[in-house]
C-alpha cells in the first residue's frame, strides 16, 4: 500500500482548485508515497511545483504535453 | 519549507466577490503551507451563516441578482470553484475560521446559525494574537 502511486486529475479545473486538490491529496498520503497530478490549467503548472517545495515535498518530474501537463511528486 | 509563515484575513465584507477573493487567497496559502486564519466580522458574518454563502450578493453590478446569476453561470462554465466549495476546502486544508463574538452579539446571530466549519468564536484579542505573529494580514 505504501508504495502505491496515487493519481489525481485536475483537468478542466481553474485557479486555485488544482493547487488545493494536490495539497488535499498529499495530506492524505504517507511520506515516500508518489502522487501523479495531471491537469491543463497553465498557471498551476508553475505554481504547484513551487507550493510542493514550500512544504518540503519533492517534485520528481514535470512533463508538458500539448493539451495537458503531468507533475510527479514524492510526499 | 514554509512552516513558520502565517497569514490572517479579516473578512468584513459579506459580498460574494470579496468573500471569494478572501477564500481563494486563504486556500491557496494553506496549500502552500502558510498557516491561515480568517476572522469574520460585521457583514462577513453573513458568509458563515447557514446558507449565507449562497445568498451573498455581488458588490457591484448585482442588478437585483441578475449580475450574480450571470457570474455564477460563467464561473460554472469556466470551472471556477463556488464559494461554498472553497469554504469546505479551507476547512479541509486546516484554515482556521473564527467568528467575531462582539458583532455576532450586535447583529443578534446565535452560534447555532453559524456553519460547523467555523472552529472558534473570538474577539479582537484572538485576532491580534494571530495577526501579530503573521507575515501577511489582509482586511477585506
């Protein structure tokens, strides 16, 4: 269970929901678990990684595709 | 890490647009690990009354509710969270919601009329304790 990746989608959501949903998901996770967030809100692509660092979690990767982005985070 | 940062907001306004701004900043801050308190006073208390968030009007262009209807419709279309949803998110993210005791008394609002997301009823001292330790203090 601890190593299972958790995926959430914020597709279509507007500010500040992608950030809120990311944080709510992380708050329910154990340290070491991986969260994968996908979304298409452009500003959140910049803001989520910053917010992740602010709370001491780790951004593992960011991938940008034409119609969406995916951020991988380690709790 | 942001663990030592904190923010307070006095929500004095009961207007929908201003309350939305307050809750967007509060939930955003909480998501960034900033410890946040919202202190509701005067018309701001209307937002935390049961069904109060849904009754809030726009500060401008309300046009007897027509303006509000248009904004609500646009918000839905553009997937912008409603105030009611942000209040729940604020609670989930640990934002402390405090109702002002003196104005509740003044406006004859019993605590039974206040939504359960509000964790505390306090006075100016409660606010100042939080504000004096905070980096960001807003009055809306």
